[in-house]
């Protein structure tokens, strides 16, 4: 299926009747009453469905922006998903958007950890609260070329340190499924915005689980592509070893379409993929890891959810076999920390030079970040070198598995979603290190190896009622296989219309 056909079909089965003619003005009048008893007629459309409305001239990009703004105004006071609003920029760019582009004027929110010309990038820290992007990275250029209009930036932990989306600059982001809970992190603001119904798709980055963990917490789809698959998200055009860009979305096809638009099509690292538009008939051999790593065993609710997903896959004709995780968790985090954390060490010296004060008295960094940076400064260059050597050879532990199986299934996280306050910017890193490692234990390994991995929303906790995601990972380069399986799972157990209690569409 070509791109145009895919887009033309994208409005089918996603919402009711299209709105046109004189009904449009009345509809927009009703949209001003969002969250006050009136129904938002656009809420059941995904991003491609909204693009089709624009292409059919049933709504303009400007009108759609105003709908999304009203949604944000209705719920942002309780959710706190955004750090920066760029409404006027989006309205101006809406005048020039190409109606022939894939997303044709659909709004998007970007994570506050990427450079966009003229827009603040804070990384959730007082240290960067006055930082303005000088130019847009290649990934952002592709986002805007696809027709998407950037409406703002979403909340993150300070420099991704805590694993949950809370910082001293903007405060915590609340999970729309239960406001007492976190959205995990670090793309927690993105997950909350989509779960609350602000819009159907938001940008995220994933350096240790940062798209998949919020997706799991918010009953959404979160994708981490293969290493080097996407266009660069760095100012110098390079690629971070651990981090990649993608999205958190309500539907598989939105994620697949954004993946297509933002992949590196040069073929330098991976052959460019065609638009992935549906499931495959191929039956897969799936290795199921019910309980995660031996050193970080999963909670019973997560194990139960994973077993139910394994049964679902088996009912669809896929072959399921249980295996043990090949990685020693304690060994992994020793090397992972030694390789990853040293980048935080210079923060203390930077702050002290800028402020003329100690890092803690400057108020520019949280105690958690300072204590992590102090921990990092104790890591020797030799330990960092050994850590990188270990990570660079980690794929060898997975080669025998992928020689036998197509996909690995596990919980996205061994923990249920963390309550706000359980990990705080005021905490000391060493006191929360073990819990943070457990939270990241399944996702971070994928980043270290470079494998594509996807959190799929198929379960809810039997204890708390909160969403629990299931993670599927494939060998590096096999992103297409994950999307095809996700399409099949989405059809078998749809989740798009499962709305959080604190969302625009909860009824």
C-alpha cells in the first residue's frame, strides 16, 4: 500500500461522521464546553484521521489547533504535562502547511529535550530555564516537513535523572489514569498529554525506556526504534548510543506513519523501510520472559498481565516458549552506570562556575541530580572503558535467542506504575538507585543492545487498575516485525477507546 492510499483509508473506522458545512461552526461552539458535559467530536480521531479531515476540508489546521488548545486549557491544571506553549508559532505555521503532507496540519507536542529553533529547551532544569534553541535538529525538520504543527513542549525529569516525570522547575506530571501516580519517565509529559486526550500523538525520546515506560503507565503505544534508524536528534547530526526519537500514540498506524516520515532514508545504517500499513500473515516464534531478570523479579500483577498477553499471542497462532532472560541484572547495571553516568559529572563544575556558589546552594540543580553527578565523578576512566566494552558486546547474549526466536516478550517494567513522591527530585541518588534500576531493568537493556522495542497496551493491573504494558523486542533492524505484530494485537484487543478517568473523553 502506498502512502497516499494509506492516508486515504486512515479515516475509516476511527470515528463517526465527518463534520462539514454549517455544522462546523456549531461544533466549534460546543468544543468550548469541553470537560463540562459537551462531547468533543474530534476526540476519537487519531492523527491520520484528523489529517484526512483537513485534506477533505472538513476542518482547517487553525481550527484544529484551537480545539487542542481548549482541551489543554480544560485539563492542564490537573495534569501538568506541558512546559512551554508555542500556540502562536503553530497558528502562524498553519497558514503555510502543505495539505498534501502526511499529517497535513495536525498538532503535535515535542519533548522538552530536543532542539527546535526559537523554542525553549530546558531538560526540566533551572540550569537551562533560559535556554532557547538556535536551530532545529534533523528529526524536528522531518516532523515539520510531514505537516505536523508543534504546539508546545512536554514535561520531563531533570536531565532524565529520576525515572519519573517530576522536577523543581515545572513540578510533577500527573497520570490521567490516577492523579496520585506518576507517568514514569522520561517522556512522562508526552504520555500524559496523549492519555488525557490533548492530541493523539506526541514526540518522545527513549534512552533507557523513556517512551516505553510512560506508554506502559498511560495505556498507550510506545516505540523505541533500532539504534541509528531515525534521523539525528542532535545538533551536530550525530547519534547518541543509547537514545533515539519516536513517539507515544493511541494507534499503531500513527506511530508507523511518523516512523516512516522521520526515519533516516539514506540507507547508511539501515535500509529504509516502506510505510508499514498492516499486519503480516507470518506466524512468529515468541520467546516469553514472564518475570524479567532474576536480580529484578517482576511483581505478581505484571507477571499475570504478561501471561495473559502470551495467551493472546498463542490464540492468534504464534508459537510461545518461556525462556530466562540472558542478562545478569547486577552485572549489567554496574557496567551501564559506569558507561552512562559520567556524562553527568561535569554538571557540578559547570554550575559552580556559572553561579560562583556550590551546586546545592546555587539552586540550579536538584539534590537528586547533584548526588548522581557526585556519584558519577567517582567512576574511573578505566571503569567507564570496561563498561562500554561490556555494552558493546551485550548483543552476543541475545544472538542465540534471535537465532531461534523472532520476538522476545516481557513486561515493559517489572514494577507497577510508581506513585508520585516515591522517587523525588529531593532524594539522594544512592537511596533510590536500586528502585530506579529495577524500573529500568528490562527497557534499558534494549537501548544498550540497540534492539527495537515496543510497549503495547494490552493489560490492566488486577491490584491498582492501572495500565500495564507488554514489551516486544526484535533483533536490531527488525522494526517492521514489531509494527506488524502490533497491528495484529490492536485488532485483536483494541485499546484506542479505553480512556483514562482524567481525560477529555472519559464518560
